[in-house]
């Protein structure tokens, strides 16, 4: 990859060849802020519901001050650990957007600005990493839901659950269907597109074929 294209190109092709590429429009292989907006907007509903639910629960006495402080510190601590350390390692480090060693932060649609704490690994995620990711994302979405159930804030539980489902559905159709991190458990890019992309990314192709992946 040419260094001048490091922030845009995640394959062997020169930027000028993008318009003629076989996966053009089928993958988010160049960063576009619109992809980030589509990914973030549904999540904002979850965050707003969580904050409003905590505030409302505290005001009416269903959440006392110690619980509010303990939950807030614990959940924020988990989020920092999950995104910066755990997910960073098991998921993000396998993405071609992670490849540019001269850049200290990630430039992708989902985790833009995340500090790259690990070395790029072009191989697919292992089974263990996939299981860990499912556990992590379940905790990420499930902890607020569990809190609302525990304290009896059922309306906030329902609203938060709806936003969570909307987020997952929107990811499935708008993000995961075009994401170049193909081995993620949520990824649903077709094998045909994966094969075409790997033919144009020699580093990933070598690593995937060494892990028994077959290109048709």
C-alpha cells in the first residue's frame, strides 16, 4: 500500500483505481463519515435512555446514590476496558484499517480515534476471539438492561431494548454487510465479495489462506 493513500486505501490498489474495483460500493474500504453516522445514531438512543433512566430512577428513589455511583464507575470502567483493550485486541486488530503502523489511532467507521494498542494481525479471528467478542458485546448491551430490570424501571428497560434491537438490525444491514473485518461474528459480507477483496489485499490473503481459507 502506498503511504500517501494510508488513510484511504486498505488494499493493494492505487486510489485512482477505486472506481473500477470489483468491490467498489460493496465494501466500506474507504473511510466515509456517513458510515460512522449510520453506525452511531442508533447507539445514541441507547445512551440517552440509559442516562435518563439513571436520572429518573435516582429522583424517584429506585436507584440510591451508592448504587448510582457504583454502577456508573463500574460500567464506564468496563466500556473503557472493552473498547480500548479487549475488543481492540480480539476484533479491531484483525481489521485492515488497523494495518497502518505509522498511525497510532484507528481510522475506521466504527471506532474512529481508538488508540491502537496491539500489533496488526491480518489473520481471521480465532474461535476463542469470536466467543469473547459475543460475550463482550452482550455485556455492553445487557448491563443497562439488567439494571433497569433489577430496580424495576420497566419502561426504560423496554425502550432501551427497542433501541438495542434497532441498533443490531441497522448494523446488520448498513454496517456489517459492508465491513472489511470479515471474521467478526456479526459480519455478513458475502463470500464472493470477500474473495474479490482478498485478491486485492495480498497481506490479508496470505494470512487467510494460511488459516485454511479457500478463494473460489
